[in-house]
């Protein structure tokens, strides 16, 4: 007699042993910039989870877009899975092609430069101004006038012969770039301006929220930005054709209708409903976040006014600075140590800081392009330190940061000496 076949192993046999929860690393006692999540955010996400509308087709995504557009004062907003994705799509809808060149500041987080490379174009690094640390509008106008040549209606770089097809200014640290002269210079040669406002949501340029003036604007909702969705971004424009095309390209270029027909190669770049739920709760607190960050900046500015060798980032009188990160220039010859030494010292006290970004013309990621020198951005990189700037930072925590920075120049033991 045959033995009955052995019973197949139950599915449970394949179940993995219970995973031990990875220990959460202890955060620094004063982080440089942590998100501010309140009960409203938790509720919004829980409700979204319960509704089942968690994916990119969630109606919450369209609602978040509508509210964001209203808040900034633009006609169209398209939510994306990251700020980098928004920049990539902005360059695509602006028609930037392989072999083109796009002007971008040398001092920036790398995302806009990578986005330029994603479309096969090349960055032209423009130096920043020494006062507000933003892309220098005079350098933009100078480059377009003296380093380029208009031939048969096409603007070309005199040195490389490549077409110049856009300007991509970035609002560094939450201070708006001086956009009007850049728009004028770009307008004279007929190329669009795409603003990277990833760090400046809530800022104003000449009394208007950033995002209203450029041909397109990109934002980020990364965890450390002014408001967050964990990760995410937004593309805004007043151009209905660009908005429609951005929506199309971010949804795999799927044609309308029930069938899966894709008109061209697109991207899976949409924000999810879960993130949109979080985003809407955060958007309601945007003004409060910016006010909190500006109060932090003001306290640093007042404290450092009395310390030699520390200079706080200035704000133009035409700017309402969002103060995403409070940043100070450390002059080692006067203050007594450079920004790297200060950062190491503060770290021993549990105070987290961060430098600016390595200038793009020095970045191993883009060095092959034989970029132009940008001395001002190099000096800023060597001198500037970003200080704790979280929305939820308490006054006593900020006092600890200020005292630590002050005590180095005036140690308590010396203060008491005759
Ligand atoms: C954060 C940031 C971005 C976008 O970052 P994501 O992480 O992709 O959302 C783009 N540009 C600048 C200047 C940024 O600071």
C-alpha cells in the first residue's frame, strides 16, 4: 500500500521569525532641522489609511494640489514624489533637450544640477552674490550678453557652441533669489526661468509669495523642509499646457480612458494619497512654521551682533526670508576657529549643525564637465555653518546653542577675571 503523500508544509512554516525592531538611533539632543508633526497630521494620515485611498489615484492628491496652488497664488500645481522629480519634469515640459545648456547657481543642493543632467543637458555654473548668497543676477545677465551669441534665433554659448535654453535659479536657505533682473535677462533672449523654491516655501519676493513670477517653480516636501510629506514635491506654473504635460509625464504618460495606452515614455513621479493627507495638514501650518523659523533667526541675529567674527545671513529689504535654515558666516581669524572646528565642538555638546553644499564646480559628480570657477561660492562653503533651526526648537535649547558659541570667545573663567 502506498503511503499517503506528506501533507504540504503549511504556509506558516515559511513565515519569517519575528523581526526584531531595528533600534531607532538616538537623535542629537538639538537637531539641526527636524520635522514638526502634530496630532492633526497623525489624524489626517490615519483617516487616509482607513479610507483606503492611499495611492497616487487618491482624490486627496488633487485636493492638496488645489490648496497648494491657492496658497501660493498660481494657476496650476502638480504634486510629485520628490522635489528632484518636480525639477526633472519642469525641464522636460520646458522643452530642454540633450546637449542644451542651463544656467544654475554654483552654490546649491545638487538636485537641480542632477535634474539638468537627467534630460541630457549641461549645467553652466553661475557664481552667487556675496551679500545674500543667491545666484548673482548680474552674472546671469553678463553671461547671456557676453559669453553667448544669438545666431538665427538660437542662443549659443560662444565657447561650447551649445544652445542655452533655460535659467534655473535656486532660493538658497529660504531667501528668495532676486528674480526680476533674471527674468528680464532671460526674457531678452527668449528663454524660460524655472525657479527652485525647495527651501523657500512661505518666503515672499517683493511682497508676492515665491512661485508666482517664474515660468515654473519647484518645491520639496522632504523631511527637513519648511513643510513635509516625508518625501514629496510640487511643480507649479501659470501655463496650462505645461501643467497638463507635467501631469501626463508624471503618470507614465498614460492616455485618458480605460485602456493602458502610453503616448510616450513617462515616469512614475506622482505623490501618494497618504503623503497628500500629511501635506494638507502641514500646509495649514505653513505660516506658523515660517514665523517660528524667523523668530529663531532673529534670536541668533541679536545674539551674534555682539560676537566678533560671526555674521548672520543678511536678508534683502525686498525679501521676506523663510529662514529655512539659520546660517552664520564664521570668520576664523576673528572668531578664533573655523566653521569645521566649531561644528566639531558643538557636536560634542549634542548640538547638530551642517555646512553648505560643496560648490557644484568642485563636485566629483559633475567635475567631468570642466566647469567655470566660482570663487564666491567656494568662500561661502568654507565659511558658513547652518545652525539648529527646527520649528519645534525651544527657547532654552536655542540659548544652549547661543551660549556654546559665545562661550568659546568669552570663556566663563575669563569673563569673571579682573
Ligand atoms: C531639498 C531640495 C531639493 C529637492 O529635494 P528632494 O529631496 O528631491 O525633495 C531641490 N533643490 C534644493 C535646493 C533643495 O534644497
